[in-house]
């Protein structure tokens, strides 16, 4: 059975995907770490750089975005055989308005990477209103791919383009056409919104947690959604009205215990931030994330097998491969990934391990490629990186060890405290005393104490703070009591 757990009553929004009783994906959105990938903006051309064959676009958020000439529909649709020799100024001009989509988030030194070839993703296809080309998933047989390519060609209007997903191969023509009309309608609404807006303006926010959850609902097709926020459930119910082929049930979670804790997602989240992962058979993984790559070492640990050494090695590596694939999706690692499996001499065994990790990685929504084993027995994988990994989003470099290790950030501790307070029995107490460092208090209280006042009002409690000085962020609930008692304990 498929289940989706959504924790969204606090500032940090979280969701967990559960398939057959096991968590396969975690999604976390902190206010300060919101990705813009997939967002669509009505931008304004700020500068045209002939020497770079590119332009800089003001999208109204942070640094100006960067768009190469090849990502402009005006270039894509130009029929001149020597168009690559033309300057970028032939296809775009300063001050013009342009519909753009974020391909890659901005960094400390670069603005976001943009494209004007808009993509609107569905379950069975990606619709490109100005894409002009038709592409079909490589996972189908040649005859099947040609059938779908012809269908897309017959439905193509003007400069439309399509990327036919693998899931189309398991659907019928009517379902595909229904989705196409929904995606066309989405684009029409987008253009109406653009005509009513003044650049720069955000027209579509792809990075919201609800959008990521909706994609999982499309992938899984049916199941049960639990959420602690009735408004979120109402929104999904309304969206499902346009997708009769999906069968989802919805349930409002109303217990005092945080929903992530109740469904054991909190435990899985803690494991996904650890360096060592123990497997059920007694073997374990050591995962190290560096600037250049992610390295994973497989160890037999306490597992000794029941037959010979070769059998023990294969069983250990297969168990590790399944968990590694799951961890890569859970932790949202991208870029270069190197896995040091226990040495296997048999190429057939190596292929079994590759198949196992490929199956696990297919549960994620990121493109990946398994390059194969090196001569040293290292399996090489590349996985598309579009945003920060789980550890980069939730942890910060440790000020004590100068970045050699990581500790939980003030924001993460503040959000955890907020969840803990929602679980406490304040019907029995007037107030609570919390010991914390100043940076955690700042994150917890918010600008002008806005979040502090909201929490005190919602819980009908007075919160007192005792500030401690430490080299790392910390936070502890120390005492409950009356306001008079607690005011005397403030340090």
C-alpha cells in the first residue's frame, strides 16, 4: 500500500513517501532553503552579452538569471542554416519581457540558470509549448517508441514539443490525449496570468512541497494521504477532481504527537543524516559526502553468511545495493557517486548488483546513469543535481571542528522545538522555560518576535528563555510551571 505523510502545520514543511511499509523518499522545505528549479517567471531582459552568446534576466528574486542563446525559442524556431553564426542580439533585446523557467538554482557566485523553452510536466509526458521537437523514452522497444512518436506527431500543433515518458507505454491513447489537453490548458492559464502581470513576476512556483507531493501521487496512482493540515488535504482533493484515473483517500491527522514521529518518519530522517547505516543482515555502509563526490563503502560487519565466501559477498552486496539506492533518493544526493562494494570476481554477480541499485534508484525523480565497475571494483554512478542534498539543507558546518563535521543548524533546532511544544500538555501549565543559544532563539522567535507571539497565542502559554553561550547551537526544554515561578529561573 502507498502512503504519503505530510507535516505542514509549522514553518518547516515535510513529507514522507511510504511504499510497501518502507519510507522511500523524504521531502523537506525550509523557508530559507526553497529551491526555484521548475519555477516559471515573466522576466525582463537586463543585459545582452554578445561575447557570451547569452543574456541576463531579471526575475525579481535574488541575482539575475543567465540564459544562453540556444535556450531561446526565437533561436530554436529560426530556419536559417547558419543561425549559430548570428549574435544573440538578433534573437533577444534588452528591456524585452520573456517567459523563463529555472533549470538550476543560483549559487554564491552565480545567478540561476534559465531556459525560455518552458516544460510542463505530466505523468505520461513533458509538454513543451515552444519545444518543437519530439523525444521518446529510451526504455521502450523500437516498435513501441515509433507508435508513440507518430501519435505525438499527429497531435502536434505549431511549435509544440513532447517528451514521451516511459509510463506512456503502459497507458492507452485516450489517457494520453486527456493528459495532453490538461497540460495545454495549464499553459493557456499561464499565458493569461503573464498577460495580466508586470515583469518581473513569478507565474508558477514549482518548488512548493505540495507540487513535489503531487508528482508522487501521479507516480504512485493510488493510496492514502495523512496530513496535519486540513487546508492541504482540501487542495489535493480539488486537484484530484481533474485526474479520475487516480484513486487517493485522505485522512486528517489529529493526535498530539507529531505526525512524523507517529509514523516513524522522524527516525528515518535521523538515519538519513548519519554517516553509518546498519543493514538488517549485520553488514553496514559508510557514507561520506564531499564537495566533489559522494563515496560509499560496503562492509560485511557481523554478517558471515551460511555458504562460501563468494555467496556471502554477493548477498552482502545485494542487500547494500538496495539500501544504497534508497539512501541516494532519501538524501537526494547528486553529482558523482562512487561505491566500493566488496570485491566480486564474477561479472554475473556484478550485473545482479547493478540491477538491484538501478531498481532502487528508479523510485526517485532524478535522472541517473550507472557507468559500471572500474578495474578496482568501484561502481560509478552519476545522478542529476538540481538542489541541495538533505544534509546540506538541514545541517551546517561545525564551528568547533572548522567544517570537518556538521551539527544541526539553529533553524533545524528551532523548528524541532516548535514541533515539541505542540505536543506538550499546556492545559496543565501556564508557562515553559527553554534553555538555548542566542542564534536558536533568533530563528525560533522570527522577525519582531512574530513566530513567538503566534506560538504563545496558539498554545495559550508563556515562553521564557534562558540564554546559554556555547560554540554550537543548542536548545533544551528545562521546566514547566507558573509564570511567577519561571520568571525567577531566567538566567
